[in-house]
């Protein structure tokens, strides 16, 4: 694994998941609401866990 992916890998994944959740929340309905809830809730949970470890 090169140095760039080691440094930017997780932030890119979190940003992509957040973007997918926001698009689903804005444009979708029904099952898309659940998808947005899961993705944005997961990112929020990840932030809380990381903040607690600091």
C-alpha cells in the first residue's frame, strides 16, 4: 500500500459514504430513506467512537 492511500484511504471512504447518504436522502424515497439513515448514522457513530478515543 502506498503512502497516499495509507493517509487518505479512510477519509475517502467516509466522504464517499457520506455523499451517497446525502444524495439518497435528497433524491430518494422509501428504501432510500433507510439507506441514507444507515450511512449517515454510521458516519456519525464512527466520529463519536474516534472522538472518544482522543
